[in-house]
């Protein structure tokens, strides 16, 4: 190595060459910058040396986006501090942070690190993995279980410090750069030119529309168009009241009926936005928790799943009027009974602290799936994460849920369906046990992807494209959208330093797998 940089480049340890997708790669060097200026210097150094570059946060992603392809890893691990608390011109509370700060550390800081008069604030986006970083959350525009009300992380930023693939530092205040029908101005006087009226084509990745803020356009760009160097988070006051209930059913049809009733209730009820979460778990997911709870410390605090429940719906309500929320819960209980449920088949929590316990259920299911995947890989090393996070129009959610289960049963495959039923975003995880089942699992994912795009849905709705879904999107997304995405990357990363063109255009037989 020759030359100098603001941070040392060190040999890359093996642990930084894989993420929760269970994919693995390799890299020669790693850098740990501590501020945007150092990070920009690392990027320029990589360009001078001709190194491929991979941006990493906490490596909690499940599509392989943090898996390096050689060269240099830039880790935000040491860019992990809160920077400044202030109130904007409208009096809204804002906290500026570095991208390597985890959601867990943010929560701790908000509860203990702010001045006493400012405590009682929180950041609404709530992905299920608390060790994920805020920069990584912006990279995939994280949408946790409470996105039914709060949407993705990007919508809660006031401004952004953006580090480009050329090693430039952009300051992006919300509202300064917006798309019209032909494109969007960029800092420095350049411009993204495009047709901003194209449909999504299977993914929200770099998808413009008239009026869209550049900040929101970059949310979900997965480290392929640059990355967040600092983020200004808009905070909110903790709700005066919060409730969470898990409703269990002896038949899957009852859970789906109940979910449809809740969706209708939310649309017709004044104050229906108090319903922040509507999650679904199928019987395989519940069986997994039953069998794995004793081996997973976090799940031991849950009540026992000792009844023959076949499905569950998890809801959360929050607001300022506690009696009103209790009236809403009474109405939900009536809908639950109408769907065949019994009051004794519920778990209920009446505070934010108690809610955290039930949220472990949503976090525990994918964790247990990954544990089972690791066990299977010891006998089947070629096995990779075989999963989809599809978003379909909510009225079709029931039909798709039934399609997933029927197709898995017909193919003799073990699988799990869970996720944000209220928004039509369902996670489907398959656990093949041999080479032939791997082939059939991939065939099913292709079949479901084609159906989803045909119905105007998204193939990569929440977890990102990473290195696993480029093949699916290339096969089933619209050619016009892919041409548009490539044109954006040629402007945002003209030297292809972050490798977006190759990552999003995997070899046809490689299907984006590493």
C-alpha cells in the first residue's frame, strides 16, 4: 500500500466478510473512519488504489448487502455517537447522530442522555433488530412493525450529510432538492434527468416521482449510491398511552378474517391511525417459537405457547387519550370474537415497557429461522437464505398468504409466513433440506415474484436487494425501470466504485448469490 489517508487501512478480519444473510465474501482491507471527512478520505483512497469498496454498518441485513467482493470495507462502526440535540424553527425536537449508532443505543440515549426537560422523546421507526445501525436503516429505508402508522425511516429525517462514491460530502436539507417530471437538481449544479412517472417495477430502489425529496429518494439506496455520514432525526414525544395485544386462533382462516376486519375498522374509524402495528404469524412460525423458546434467552420471558393455536395477529395502539384506546380495544375484542376468537386466547400489555416483551415475538421468529438455517448448512453448505419479502396490494394479502401455503405444501417444502399483513408486506422463508429442495425453493420464489409484479406489487419491499435479489428483479422488473436505475447510478457513481451495476445485474445462472 502507498500514500496516506485520514484513517489506517487494516487487514480485514473474517467476521467482516459476512452478514445475517449467511452469504460470505472476502476483502483485503478494512477502514474504521470516525467522521464524514475521514470516510470521504477512505473512499478517495480506494479510488486511487483501484479497490472495490463495500459500505458496512452492523451487518444485520439478510440479503447480503454488506458482504464484500474483495478490496476494501468501510465500516461505520466507530461513527457511532450522538452529536447534537436542538429544536428546529417550528419547535420540533431533533437529534443529529452518526450513522453507526444502533437503534438500541439511540433508545438508551433518549431515555438517559438528553437533558432532563427533554426526556420522554422517542424515534418512531422501530425495526425488529435493535442492534442495526441508523445508517443501515436509512440504507434500506427500514420499515418495522409500526410502519403501518409511521412509514419508513427516511421520512423522519430533517436533513442528511451524504457521502458520495466520489468522496464528496453533500449537505441535504429537506425541501431543497426535489424531483419534477424530468429529474432533480443535485448539489454542485449537476442534475439527475429521468422520466419520473415510471411505475416502481418491482422495487422502490431509486424510484423517483414528482415532488419527491432527494433525501427520500436516497433512502433505501443500499449503499450503492453513497451513504449517510450524519443524520438529523425528528423525534416525537412518548405517547401517553400504549396497548399491545396478541390474538391467537385455532384456525388460520379466523386470523385472516380478523385482520381484514381490523383493516376495515382502521379505514372507517376516526383516529384509526392509533393502530400502529398489525402483524401476522402462521402456524409454522408459532411452532418454531414453541420449540425454540427454551433455547433463546429473549423468548423465555414470553408467556407459554401451550395451546393448539395455528395463527396469531399482533396489534399495537398508541395515543394521548387512554380511555379512547381502551374503547378501541373493546371494539377489537368484539371483532376478535366475531372471527371465532376467545378472550382467553390473548396476550395483552398496557405499557410501552410491557410492549417490548411482546415485540420479542416478532424479532424471535426470523432469528430462530436463521438458527435453523445454520444447522442445515452444516450438512448442506451450498444452502443460502431462501426468502422473499413481497409487498402486494393489501386487498390481495389473504389470497397471497393462501397461495404461499398451498405452493409450499404441494412442493413438500418447509416454510414460514409472517409479517406486516396490514400493509400487504409478508415475509416468506423456506428451509430446503437437500439440493432438489433448494431448486424447488428457488422456483417458487420466481413464481411468486412474477405473480407479485403482475399484480403491481414489489419483490424487494423491505429487506433490500443486496446480493440475493438482483436476479429476481432483473427477470421480473420492467426493463424501463432498470434502464432508469442504471442511468441514475452512472450519474451518482460514474466510476462504479460501489459496484451497483454488477450487483444489480448478476449472471443469469448466479441469481445474485455469492
